[in-house]
């Protein structure tokens, strides 16, 4: 069986979702800096960055090379990627708390959740557009 590679056409919604997540991290960070709230800005950047990093792991694990006929292998890779993503997120938050004295918890966790949940909205949007075609 041929191995399917991630192509611009097959990965476009996933890559666009990561770009949207990056923008959703950077724009509030810049806004918080402009409002002279450096602790909140750093916390927003850290929380959003952790979410982008975790979601990027999933995107590249799922949309990397795979054999379309090997559904069980793909499912196993997805589950392994999810475990790795959760460990990466936990380690990143542990690193933030170990090295950053006073994070703004609302910005840190709010930024993480907002950016982390963007793919759900994005996939729903992409699916709705595909259904209209």
C-alpha cells in the first residue's frame, strides 16, 4: 500500500488551525504588553504556546505519513500522540511553575484553554463548509 504524505491539500485545515492558534496566542500577548501588563502577557504567551505545541504534536502525528488501509496503526499512533501531548503539556506547565515566579494564572490557563479549544471550533467550521459543497 502507498504511504499517504501530508500534503498542502490534505493538511490545509490542520495547518490553518495551528496558524490560528498561534495568532490567538500572539495577538492577546501583544495587546497585554501594550496595556503594560507584562506578567499577564508572559503568562498568555506561555499558556497559548503550550497549547500550540501540544496541538502541533497531534497534527504532525496524525497527518504525517500513514497507510490509509492500516486503520489500527493510525489509531495507535493517535493514542500514543495523545499520551505524548498530555505529558508534554504537563511538563511544560511544571516548567512554567518551576521557573516563573509569579504567573498570572487567569492569563496562563485562560490562554491555554482558549488556544487549546480553537481546533474544535476550526474543525466544526471546516466540516460545515465541506457539507455545503
